[in-house]
């Protein structure tokens, strides 16, 4: 759970190229990520949430939590793991042998162009994001983005997911099939690109790449 988030700083640190494009960076992420600070309208830090989170878990799980400190042996093992693994250059600089396949596609709607960003690992969709000139992400579109994650990049599967998530309405003035077509077009481009360039830089769950 996020107490607060500087979206602009996060995108800068992650070095996401598409985040620098006008109208797509900070706004697109802020539409999809919220924090306790935003929802309550007051500045909240992580330490302020610990008591509430603990009480919430205790209530939901019908148990009584007891405060405890790590055992000395646990601390020694954690310090050693930090020293021999997580602080080493090999760990900090590592990259996966196979990055995400990424691409994008455009959907024409009555309200303007909507661009779809897609990232896939093999034939599995890892992330989907629709970015356009709308103030709020339409609810069917948000459901579709969430439902497509970890779905198979298969025409029948994408259509089934879209039918369940959209229930005939996309909130963009176009039928679900238009979004399905965009997902499949981006998927084909991503797979073709992955075949031509087997090792690619990693993408992002927000902006998986520009195709």
C-alpha cells in the first residue's frame, strides 16, 4: 500500500522513454495509481499506516498480533545475505537474458486517438495500457487492462477476456472488438520484434515501449 508517491520522480528513475512524451507520462500513471495521501487529502507517511494495517489484518484474519523483534541469528543471516548478494555489483547490474517483447497500436475513437502499449513474455501478455485524451479512464477500459494481464496472446482468449471485462461497452464510443483488434495488432508486432531482436531492454508495466 502506497502512503505517497512522486510519480514524476519514479518515471525519471525508471528511465521510461514513453513517459517523456507530452500528455502521456505523469498523467497516465496517476490515473491508475493512487495513494493513501491522495485518497485522504492529507500527507501520510509509511510509519503512519503501520498501526492501521496491523489492526486491519488482525480483524480480517480474526487473530491477535504480538510485537516481536528479529532473533540475533535472523539478523546475522540477513546481514550476510545483504553483503554477499544484494550489495554486489553482479546483483545490482544484472539483466534478464530475455526482455519483454513490446509494441503499440492505435485505436481511432469518436473522441480522438487512443494508443495501446503492450508488453509480452513469449505468448503471455504481461501488461497493457491505453493512453488517450480523456480525463478519467473509463471503467470498462480499466477492467480490460487488468483482465488482460497474464492472459494468453491468442485471438480467442483476448476476445473472451474483452467480452467479460467490457460487457459490450468500452466507454470510448467504439465496440470491444476495436480494442481486441488493437491488442492483437500490437501482439503480432511485439512477437515479430522479439523474433528479430531476441535480447531487448526491459520495459515497464506503465509504458512497455513505443512501437
